[in-house]
């Protein structure tokens, strides 16, 4: 990522060539998103915690759900967003995409809208996938107004290469349903403790490679 260059506008006049590797991690990251969706649907975090505590915990069956028939909103239709949309469509989920060039259609996307329609489609989504780069136009895009527009049961998965106020590379929430408990607190620029209500936050460091996880701690 080169988001850090936004903090150094003086580099615009320097004699260098800026390149990127867009799309090289589309497979790994879209599969990571699928893993998170299945964890939400099958309540795997509770099962893992119970196993670590050597407990046999019966999780109520009505708290599980199927991904088929759910609506997923993919914000950002780059290589990661497009492949995520294809996977979700194959699972018979309804996919809504958001991109600036919304007139361009993509495989598996039922409806494509522009960023200005975010508040219109957020109430439809059971899952919100944030796969946009950090730019002045995307920073804090999920603010208090957007949070209120979401379903109280909606889940978010953030796979942005950077998010405001955080150096965590992968954030996903496994909340108990309730107002204000389904939101990624970093996206709106809030410290984690400022989102009302209890929630569980799973964080992983950036690990785009298929050969193994990145080393080193995740830090703010």
C-alpha cells in the first residue's frame, strides 16, 4: 500500500516511479472474508472458546443461520471486492456493490451503486464488506449516520489495507445482535471503547501470502 504518501504531499515533486501490486492478494483475502462469514453463521468463536475452556456448550440452534439468501454489501469493487462478490453469489447470496464507476457491471453483483447511495443500501445488508483503500474520500465513510442506517444484526468485515486510527490489518466483529454493536470502531475513527454495548473483536495482522502468516505483533 502507498496510503502513507498522503501524509507527505511534498513527495509529488520527487523523481521516482510509483508502482503497485493491486490484485495479487485477491484470492487469499476473499477466502479470508468467506472464512469470517462462515464463522459468523456457524458461531465458531463460541465453539472455540468453549473448547479452550474444556466445556461442552450447546449453542441454541436458532442463533445459527445460512449464508444463502442473505444480502451482502461489498464496498469497493477492486480485485478483492470482485472476487468476494463472485464467491458470495455462488453461495446464493444477494450481492450489492459500491464503486465510483457504478455503471460498470460485475459478475455476481445484483445491483451496483455509487458511493453517494451508501445510506440507501446499508439497511438492506446482513453483511458489510469494506474493501476500499484509505483515501480522503473513504476515511470515516462509516460514520454515526451510517451506523444508524445499518441493521442491528448486521456484521462488518474490514479488509482495507489501512483504516483510520489503527494499524490493524484485518478486523471483524462477532457481536451479539443489538444497536451499535455491529460496527468496526476504527473505521469511524473511534477508539474501540467508544462504541456502546459489549462486542467481540477479532484482529489479525496483514497476511496476504498463502505461504504462512506475517510475523510480528499487530499494533495501533
